[in-house]
C-alpha cells in the first residue's frame, strides 16, 4: 500500500484509509507510539493504555472478611481533637 504525506497546517500528516483502520482496530484520536529502526524504517504501534476498572470490579476484589489494618482500627477509636461534629 502506498500512502502520501500531506501538509496539514504547519505539520505534515499521513492519512490512513478506513479499511486499514478497521482491519487494524484503530480509531481516530487513538494514541500511537512511533519509533525508527537503524535501517530507516518507521514502526507505528498503538499505545497500550492502562486498563480502567469500574468500582464494581474493584469492590469484587475486596475480601470483606479480612481484618482492618491496625492503623485504621486506631483511627476509628480516636477521640475528637478539635471541633469535629459526630
């Protein structure tokens, strides 16, 4: 496949055909990583993003029968030190 670099404002861009985007599972706005090789090739790969977890997924990992850490137990039993309203 032959593609042409195009002037886009003060930058130069490369447009990818929709069929290629679809085949590669890419989308507009997706972050990519570009690096060059010693022989002058360009490697363009999708940037791997950190997985985002929902609150339900995170809560499902909690052991509700686990004992509270000592520092949190101590915090729960502290007397008010100022103008806290309980």
